[in-house]
C-alpha cells in the first residue's frame, strides 16, 4: 500500500489541518487484512498499558489513511453515517377541537355529537391524505368515536320519546 507524503507544514496533531486532495481517478489499495493474527477483536491483550477496545497494540489512527481528524466522530469506511430525523409530525390543527367536542358531547350535550362526528371524519381524511406529514390521528379518532356514540345516543333518545308519544297517543284513545 502506498501513501502520498503529507504536504509541507502539515501537523498530524493539529485540529486545523487543511483537507487533503483526493485523486478520484487513482484507485486506492484496500487496507491490509490480518484476520486475527494481531491482537485485538477478541484476542487477549498483554497486561500493562490499556488499549482501546478492539484496537491492535500498534493502532495509529493518523496513519490509517481514512481521513482521520482528531476530535471528529467518523463512520467506518464503507458505511453511511447515522442520520437523525426530526421529532414527530405536527398535530392536525383541529385534532384538539374534535377531541374536546367529542368528550363534551358524551358528558354534557349530545347535540354537539354530530359536529364532532363531521369534523372528525374530515380531519381523519386530511391526516390520511397527508402521508404522515400531519399527526394527531389518535386525538381525532377518539373525538370522532365519541361524536358517533353521542349522536347514536341522541338518535336513540329521540326514537324513545317518539315511541313514547305514539304509545301515549294510542293509550289515551
């Protein structure tokens, strides 16, 4: 394996080294493989000076040829660096409103139930159409279901009073 000599004035201990030019047309040799003949990677190390885990005794990161710079975390050659994605997507603007309306329709007034049902179904469609860019589906589903239950209870109450009125009309005759 051949290495180009460092440019004049290059200090391997300085964190402010200029980047080394890379000739993309020139094929670089693969690093030597020792397949466990040297110490490291599960081989017993000699006692005395502690060594980093899994590194041979003669390991020198500045001479490894992988563009090592002190103080910078780098991924292993041939692997992509780990990426971090942002947090969860923002909630739908009407998610909290639908949830509150659904709960209120169950607890206080069933007349709000159809409003929560309609707003919840519209918000559910928008969340599904966003492809994951909009969150809050749990709140929307809870409010939507509460609105359906409240509307069903209201319809049952109205049917009960109509049935009671019809039975009362026939009973009085």
